[in-house]
């Protein structure tokens, strides 16, 4: 049931929610670290004839209400999951589709466990439950590499953005994509970005994997330095009944670098 109008509107304003489409089911697009809802602009319109589409910004990103940031609440992914649950409640979502990019994939799994009635379908784009190598698990980075990355971000947010965005985006033959991600990183509130980076890169969400009520699609790029293919394989194996599609795409942001392939894979699943 939709919440009272004043509470609902405050939630929608706080998260800078934008609604489109005209379908009976709702598809929510959740952005990754350092991004905002604009990163879905090439994908979301393709679903407006079938779904009510919902775009939003996490606190600290895009047009969100930065004054709503609380360091304790957002000191874990649970705080971000709270916002997704609040958003779904404000819009009366049930049996929805949640499309989560990067860290939002893990946030979506938290939501699926806590409020399984909200989303019956999850699309996890470039998910990584743990970025740090641990025992037999390969996350793609050593703890020392992650610490160096976070120290660089702490000391020079702008320099980190300019250096890391092209690496994360990949597609060196299309520098405009890296430029766009750099600009997105630079638009994010720097203090919140530093804290969210620690939550993103130091959280081990492997315990969130396992059986969920929702149908799950894992979308993986064939080359991705942030979430390499072995991680996508791990996520798919760890979620019983889930499906894995490897896109013929490079980099960590196929919603920008390969929108047609991303759209086709999601459409085939939903």
C-alpha cells in the first residue's frame, strides 16, 4: 500500500525520483558508485512501453537531498537498501523489477531478503559481492590495492576521478565514455563519495548470496577490471536458479558502453 502522500513525496524528493512509462509493473533502475540516474538514460526508455520506469539518485549523488545524508545510516549497504525499500513503499511497488548496477546489485539482494514482496525479478549488472581476494575467492584486488585506491581518493577526489574513471569504463577507443564517467564522479559530493567508496569496496556481501524468492539475472561484461568474469560466475553459482548472460562488451558500465546489448538481455529475461 502506498504511504501517506506527505511521507511519500518527501521520499521521492529526497531521492530525486523520476517516473516514466505506463506499464502495470514497475522497473526500478539503481545506479552504481560515483554515478547517478543519468547513467540509465540510454536503457530505461526502451522499457517505458511495458513498465512504469523509476530512476533515482542515492543520497550524495545527482539531484538527491544531500542534507539527508547520515554517516551512521549510510555506513553500510543496509542504509542504502532502506532507501530502496522506502522508495518502493512510497510508490506502492509490488512484484517489481529491480535493475541494479555494480554496488546496487548487492543492495538489491539485501532488499530481496528483507522485503521479498517488492521485487520478483532482479537484474544484477556487473555485480561483485567482494572486491578483495580471499582464500579461494577471486575478487580482482588485493587488500593492499584497495587500501591504496581509497587513500588516493581520500587525498585527491578530483585526481582519483580523472585517473580511475577511464579504467573503470574501459573502451579506451571511446574516450568520451571515460570523460562522462569522470564528470559523474566529480558531480558526486566528495565527502560522501569517500565514505561510500569504503562501504562499496570494503564490504563483503557474499553472505547475501544464496536462495532468494526473486528470479535473478546476472549480466556480466566479457572484460571488466572492476568485476571480472570469474566474479559473475561466482555470483551465478551462488544464487540457485539464477541465469548468467555475458555481454560482448568491455568495461564496468555496459549501460553506457553497450546499451543495445544490455537492453536486449534484460528484455529477454523479463
